C-alpha cells in the first residue's frame, strides 16, 4: 500500500534526482508563498479570537499557539534560504506540516466545538497542492490530522446530551475524506504532468547530445571524426589568412597496425586505437584538436603553435606511446610515426598543409618508423 502511494506521482527513476534539483528553488519559493499567506491569516485571526473569546484564558492560549506557529514558520523561512539538497527540503517541509497541523488541531479544540473547522479542508487542499515535498510526506500528516479531528469530534458528540446529530458528523467525516482524496488526486495530476515534461525535455536533450556526438566524434575513440576535424581545420586556416595567426599540424600513424589485427584480431586492434587516443588526449593541450582521419591514422591541430613548438609536442607524444599498454595484451608494443608541418604564407588552402604533412608522415614511415619528421 505504501509503495503504491509513493508512486502516485509519475515515476522518473534515475532522473528523479535531476528533477528535484532543477525544481528545488521553484518548490522552495512556492512553499514560502503558501506559508506566508497562512502566516498572515494566522496573525489576523488573533484579532478574531479576541472578538470571539474576549481577554480570557482561551484567547491567551490561542494567542500563544498562533505566535509560536508564526515563530516556527519564520524560522523555517530562514532555514529554507540555506537549503541546497532536496532531501533536506522534504524533511523541513514535513516538519513544518506537522507543526502546522498540531497547532491547528489544538486551536480547533480550545473549545468543545471549533469555530474554524471549515478552514481545515482548505488547509489540507492547499498543502497537497502548494507544498511540493514527497507525496507521502504530505499524505501522512494530512491523514493523521483528519483522523484526529474525526475522533475528537465523535468523542465530543457522544459526550453530549443530546448527542450531535449523526448527519453532521457524517458530513464532517466525508469532508475530511474528500479533501484528502481530492487533494492527493489534484497534486498527483499536476506534479505528474510537470515530471512528464521534465522527462520529455531531458530525453530530448540527451537525444540531441547523442546526435551531435555521432555527427562530430568518432564512435570508437571518442575523438573528433574526419568531418569535424577538417571543418575546424578549415576555420583555423581562414583565421590564418585573415589575421596571420600561425598553426601547426601533426599527422600520426600506428606502426605495423595491420600485424596487430592479423595476430590478435580486430577487437584487440580497437583497444589499441582507444588506448592511443586516450594517451594523446592526456598529453595534448586543451586548445588542440585531436581527430581520427580513418583507420589507424590520426591528426592533431595545434593553434597558435610554430614549427619548433609542434615538433616538441610530437616528440613528447611519440615517447608517451612507448608506455602505452593494452589491458590483457601487455606484450603488444605500440609505436607511432609522426609528420609535422606549420602553415606557410604560400599555402593557398588547408589542402596544401594537409598534403605536406602527409608527405612528411610518409617519409617517417620510410625512414624506419617510430620517429618524427618535420617539413
């Protein structure tokens, strides 16, 4: 039963934490607004109590109850301004509800028959709709408050001679039940709709990220794919033409990669490619763009870098690959050949830079591999 009640609202599963965090500030403001309204009404009733009871002990007790409730509410407001976690908000809201219901119950029964019992139904509905803590944390105090009032009024009626008419008790009981049932239903409908909207927006955003990821990045290694790499490189070349800002290009190729695939199989070859990508990503600068051009061929775009700086980076990457290890296949030794070039004033397009670095890489392969060649 409790599990079913806890699932009255639309279930978000793994998205629940994100939903609660996103709406935390809004829920806090909503709770403060409702509590502020109730605080003002509670203070105004001090004058009404005086008109009804006069300056007697009943009024004094009502005054103490209303002032203590007001003080607790103000303290809750102060704590709310410092809350950053939804769970803390839930339990603070639950505490505020319990204290509020206890005070209202005591106020209702300062005299044998409450003058304000009709307000109970509005308070219950308002709490279900406007205090967005966990549904069980709204349901439990509201139901207990209703049951306590029903028992108290029934006990009072049986002690009277003649007793309070059954029809009056029946209407009161049904009213409490309806206020809880209607409040729970309305709250579940409203907040479930909000949850569904959050889930739809989150799923849409995740789908969009996946599409962008697939369009811009290589699925195996997670680095820029060929299309994205060339797009950024063309933009960098345009920046060179307009502002004469230098950049360099590294092209690297795994040595004897075909032998790895033939001896160990393509799954192991894929692991080698991923380990290589992770090694380069750890050693490159944040401003550099690393991409997979195809197969075992990769490229590194180095903005604001001259040939000497690019060569130093290439040497460091070549050495870093010597320590590259493939889990489960530590006997595999990985080396790379690297070609390095810098953009030149006579280059008419990025294709000229690409052709030159490709030739340099070819020279590194022909000169024995596991080396850096510069052009």
